[in-house]
C-alpha cells in the first residue's frame, strides 16, 4: 500500500475532479505505490504522483503511462484529457488576451520613451540614464555597437515584456509553425528573431522563426531559443533529413516517432508519425516537450537547461533518480553547453544562473570557463 496522498482541494474545479478519477483508477488497481507504477513505466514516481495531484493537467504521455500501468483504457482517458484541456483553454483565453494587451501597451510605452531619448526612457523604467546599454531589439545583427544611448534596464525590461507576450501566445504559434520558415520576412521581423541569438550564431535562417517560437512557448527561463538551437545542433547539425533506423531516430531533432506522437498538436496525436519528419513540426514538438519537462525537474541539482537536455536524450526519471546529469550523458550535455554558450544573445548581462557550471553567459561580466569571448 502506497503512502496517503495529499487531499484534493474541493475548490480545484475540473482539474481536481480529473485527479480524483485518476486516484480512483489507481485504487481499483489495488493501490500500487507510485514507485511500483514507475517501475512499469519510464516516468519517475513524482511525475506520476503529480498527474493525480490536481494542480496541472498531465501530458498525454504521462497520462498514458499512468493509465496503462493501472490497467485502464488509455484511449478513453485521453479523450477525457483532451476535453478538459479544451475547457481549461477556453476559460483562460480571455485573461490571456487581456495580459497580451497589457504587455503590448507597456512595450509601446517603452518604445515611445526610447525614441524620446535617455531621460524620458529612464523616467518610464526608473533606470539611471548613465547605465551602458546592452544589445537592443532595434539594433541590426551586423552592427558593432548600440543604436542609441538607451538605459540597459529599458532593454532588459523590453526583452522581459517580449518574452511574456511570446510565452503567452507561444502555444498558438507552435500550432501554425509548419511551413512558416519558408515564408518571406521583413527586416523588422528578421531583427526581432535575430535578437534572441548572438550576432555570430551560425543558426540556419530558415529555422529561426520555428526555434524562437519553440524556445518561448512557456515562461520557464531555462527553456530558450538558444537552448533549442543548441540541442538541434547537437542532435543533427540542423539536418532535417537525418535518419538513424538502428536507433529509431529521425529528423532535425532526432525524434523517435512513437515519442514524438505525444508532443504533436492535439488533433494529430491519434497515430504515430512516419519518417521523414517535417523540420518545423519537430522543432515545435521539442519546445512542447521541454516545457512539459521543466516543472518535473524542479529541484534537481545542476544547471536547469542542461538537465532538460539530458532528460530529452534519456528520460525524466533518469535525471531525477541521479539528481542531475548521468555520467554517460555528460558528453552530450557538454556539446549542448558548448553550442548554448555560442548562441546565447548576451554576454556580460546579469542572468539567473551565476555558477561556474551555468550554460548561460557569465553574470555581470565575470568569466565562465569555456565561454567564448564576447
């Protein structure tokens, strides 16, 4: 008999009801412990427990593993999950649109203040006008210096606003990514996409839109366009035609088709995709998987971005069990880190990860071993 779970919040609405039914399925199966369920699946016990926690809707892959391990009908439960997902999306649509409107309003104020000059920009941001500016969204990718003398905090604020806006709408962008990379782009859009990467980042232009959409699909700071690009470089060298039948891995992200299935848009999860795999679809699915795994790896020791890369290459439960990156995966994550350092957009800017093991550029100008020169 497994240990007692935390009681569900009766005010939790449809998520709590879904979790209650999942717990009922587990009781009907004889109440196996989550450790025992984990042994029957490739997910960690904590991930399976969270599926019935009533806090968030489990992914299709986690739900399928939970239900199958308890002897339930996977197809029926997936139908329930999709219906609940649509209900939750409908409930949140109005609030998300309101937040996007507010982000756009603040970004417009920032642009107006920037155009008025450093003093006005400082009055909007609260920043001292003498701070040196980082690379701005308005600066062209080939320019050596800043376009204007604008306070650094203004641009950091604008980047934060941009990430919030893209993160809110990222899921919608991922639904329409396929084929978008070949569409014509204006200079303004090209500069906006390029601003997510270092000026000399050798990332194919045709995939940048899809990579930015995938890397900004959620608010987790360790999920970034630079990480997505670094993983694609490591997995395939951006080769959309990669084919490795022996490992059952294909395409630009080296997806295993039966795993990719669960990270496709809702309407395309009814069958296993067959190679060759579309590059934009594969990139979008990579973003969805990273966003799904990020909360499951909270509290695991080490660099959050590299933990995500390790979980993608192995499994979430492996990284959780090792409390970090397994030794056998280190060569892979070392390559991801090398490319991430080259692709990250800023050097010398204060960022969340300050340890020597961080994959990100050094905070506030301090050197990180192995990082390229700014």
